[in-house]
């Protein structure tokens, strides 16, 4: 079953990884292993590198240890930590922009 997603919802840290992929040995190895083209659109649904990284990191589907190629032995954990930090910063920015108190989010931050 294909996973539908909105490319705008892909975390920036994952988009940056894919943007830098042509210069990264780890990303090149990952793309080759997954059969993904590095010269195409990294946001292409179903076959772009961003979509693939999204599935590995956000959905936790790294069953083959592919993130180790990019992040080392604790690849999935490091990628998810980076994603959580990014989400916290985004949430904090939304709170500040909307003029709401962070406590109003029930301790989310």
C-alpha cells in the first residue's frame, strides 16, 4: 500500500539530507542500495530520496539499517532526535508567532 504524503510536511532536516545527497558518500550508498535516482527530483512521491528518508525516519521503517550509512551506528535514533529538535523549534516558533503562552500547550514544549 503506497504511503501518501505532502512534500511540504517533510521535515527540513530530511530535505537537507536529500539536497546534499549528491555530495555525500553515505547518501549515495543509501540511494544505490535502495535503487533511488540521485539525479531526479528528491521529493518525487514513492521514489525520491526525501520520501525514502521520510519513511525511514518518521515512520520508523529502517528495517535494513540503512540510516547507519548516513548517521553511523545509532542512525535511526540520531535522525529521530534531530527531527524532534526540529519539531520543538517549529512548535516554539508557532507559539511565539501566535502570541500564546507555551504552558497553554499542556506542557508540549
